[in-house]
C-alpha cells in the first residue's frame, strides 16, 4: 500500500481555472512538503510544513496555497492556472525537518 | 544563485564500471547531503545520505565521498548495472532550518550492457 497518497495522478485543467491537489501520508511523519518538477527546474521546493504550521514558502506567487486540515494532510490549491504551471507536483514527508524524505507518486498537471 | 551544482549532466558507463557523480554546494550551513534516484515516470527515491561528521558512507555498491573544505560530495556506484540507469539528484539542507532540500539539476546515468 502506498504510504503517501497523491490524488489525482493526472490532471488536465483549463487556463484560468482552479484546482486542488491532494496529499495524505500514512507514515506518522510530522513534516510535509510540496515540490514541483518540470523540464525547466528538475526539483523545485515550494512549501514546508511542520506540525501543520507553515515553515517555509519559496513560491513567488500567491496563486499557490497549501492547506493542512489534518496533521497527515497537505493539499495544494492552485488558482488562476497558467500553462507555465504545467509540471509534476510531488508531495513528500519526513519524520522531522532534518530527517529523510519519502516522496509521493506525484500529480501530473497539464494546463491548456 | 544555484546553491547545489551537479555534474555531469549525463554520464554513460559500461556494465561493471564505476560511475562517479559530482556535486558542490555554496551554503556552509548545509549539514545533510542525500542522493536520490528517479526512474522515468516514478518519484524520487532516497538512495543514500551523509552528514559531515564523516567523510565517507557506504551502502552496498553506493558510496558517498564528502569533502567539507572544498564543499564537494560525490556518489560512486561500483559495478554499475543496466538497472542503475536513472536520473540521480544530489541535495543539501541545513538541519536547523525548515526542512527544505535544495536539489541539484540531476545527472542522467546510462549503463550499457
């Protein structure tokens, strides 16, 4: 069974629309993260959360908003989607902020 | 400013040879250095990691060599196998910070049989 569940696996969205990427981890980890992978930037850090608190935000745009309703959930809301947002979005988690990461399987987003 | 630099961009070795992948970093507060590999269509997976208390770490065919003075670290894959063909990413983080890992741009390794 996958330890980090990301939904959906694939997502096609229209420019200007809004989507939510889901991430749930069942590893009992206290820290969760979002990364983006595209041809331009192989693995780009977006956010880190620890005990449901935002620790770091490296996204330049407020269109990207993480949402943590439970300790093991960290969803990513993206508004006003642009074709440039097309990428694979990986959720990851670690026991604590200085521990090894486990990555989810990713959500492949295509904005047309 | 790219904080973690990785080279080469691509590397081809023959089966049985040792593949050497290199990384360098800028931030002297970095104290955790993992290597991940990623197969096409899959997510990155942790291979091996080192902290600067030691300058070498081995796990089977995989060895990290770490040089704190020069701010460099490398991954040696001994007895390379075709199944090792993947993209390899080095990364670094500072333990007292937010958990953020800064990744290099990756090395595409091809092992020819």
